[in-house]
C-alpha cells in the first residue's frame, strides 16, 4: 500500500507532519480528516524528494524562478492547490498570505509561477475569480464560476473544498472511462496492423503464383488483390491525406458550429448518446447539489452548474429552464423539457426534494446513483464491444483468407 508524506493544520493552528498508508489520495485525505487535520501538502513518498527539490528552489515569493510559464499544470497539482487554499482560508489565514504559502509549497516551477501571478493580481485589487479567469488553460470556466459564487456569498473556503472533491470524482470517473476503452482500442490497432500486413506482404506473393498459371481469379479475389495494389502503390499518399483530413476536421470541430454538430451527433449515436447524457446529468446534479449545500442561491447555482455539463446542446436546454426558474417556476417542472438529460423518475425526485427542502442532498444522491449506473453500463458496453470487434476482425481476416484460397480450387484444371 502506498505511503504518503503529509503536512497539515491542526485544530489549534499548529503544523503537523507525518506519514500514513492509504490505497490512494482520496483515502489519504479522508484519513487526515478523521484525525482532525486540514491538509496543506500530500505527496507519495516516492515523489517526496522531487517535490522538496522543486519547492526548495526559492525561500521567498520574489525569488522563485518564473520561467517555463507555459509548462503544463496537471490536474493533481490543481487539486492540491484547491484543497490547500480551502484549508488555509478555513483556518482563518488571509487570502494573500494563503497564496504566499501556496507559492512556497508549489511542487513545480510552472505551478509556482502561476500561483505568483494569481497573487500579484489579487494584491493589485482584483478578485480571486477574476485573477483565475486570466488563465483559462489552468482554471476551467466552471472552476472560476464556482470561486466567484463562493466569493460573492462569503463561503470561499467551503466552495474550494467542494471543488477539490468534485475534481477528485471527475478524475476517477474519467479514469474508469479510459480504462474501459483501452482493450477495445488495442484490439482495433492490432486488427488494422494485421490487415495492412496481409495486404502489403502476404497477398502479393499469392498474386505472383496465380499469375504464373494464367488463372482467371474469382471476383472476391480480384477485389482483394486490387485493394492490395492500391495500398502498396498509394498507401503513403492515403495516410498523408487522412492525416490532413483529420487535422481539418479537428479544427472545424473546435469551432462553435462544428462543436455543435459533433455534440449533436454524439447524442444521437446509439449506446454512446445515452452514456454522454448520463455523464452530463451526473455532473450537473453533483455541481448544483454541491453549490446549494455550500449556501449558493438556486439561480446562481444553476448558472454555474450548467457550465459543467460539457455539451452545448444540453447547456442550451438547461438555460431555458433557468429562465423559467428566474420567473418563479419550480426547478423540477422547469427541467421537464430537458428530456434528453433528465428522465421522468429523476424529475420526480427533484420535485419531491424541492418541496421537502432537501434539494442539495438529493441532487448529490442522484449523482452518486447515476455514476454507479454509468459505471455498470460502461462495463456492459465494453463487454459487448469486445466480442463485436473480434467478430469484425475475424470477418476482415477471414474474407481475405477465403478470397485467396478460392483460386486454389481452380488451379488443378490449369495444371492439367
């Protein structure tokens, strides 16, 4: 089991340091909370020496090297920043001093440079949310929106803690999706490799044998041989063309119009569409429930939570519901038109929770249940995809093999 080195604030304001064993970072944080500690820094023992080396590059805010600002700041570094900032603010540390501590505790030069940039903007009189909005590649829009809500309501420490928990859950769910798609992706790559090998090396040798006998090839064999000739003669050009086409499509899908087309296509795709909608609904409910639990007003929470959906078509649908809530409508009834996102059962649960005053807890519970269902459906989809891909792989290779074997049965009469 991994060992984690930690620094944390005690209830009396002192600093505690130590080592604990946990299966992962979330469990380590839970153990620290059980001990009554507020995390300042948490690092695996294997990465401790490197983290100390990075944080020891400077002893003061102004002397840390500010190069490599473009270096990527990982999700784990951002999560540590968020959780530590929440702990410091909850302990009564002023925001400017908390940012100085974060700078000194930064594990990489890029992170230290970014935290100093945020500090400079805050000291100059800018709000924390506006300072973070200056770096959209580091702080996502929904992150900035939640910080803004916390600043406005006076509970920034609570919102930051919720953001850190939200980031941990998002990372875990994304990891499950990537793990589920790994094996089918490997099968697809292997299948393409086998097909290319057959078309470029195996079939030309059979073709020379058939040509020596002057045999008339069956239609299936002629198609396979023609495909082999195209791949060998123009394969490089086809590959370059596919790369260029992929680059063009990528740029187009990055545009507003292209992104909407792609998102609409994903929603209409069998199997994939329902999973995308469930994932979006889970993120929306968790975000809204988290904000409401932190004391954010409903309308403001809805405006923040809709940014977490990720699909602009679904965001537009929710935006219309928000307008009805602003006009005095109930949340459950207002979301009824978003049928692609909320099922009838979910809407009923939201309506009942709203009437009983337990909307925040119910939204988080719905998110937990939905994520569990999503996990099971992903496993089912992958279990279905694996034999399906094996079937297509066997079909491609079998078709090529049969096409090359068919002429053998007719060679005997040419030999005679």
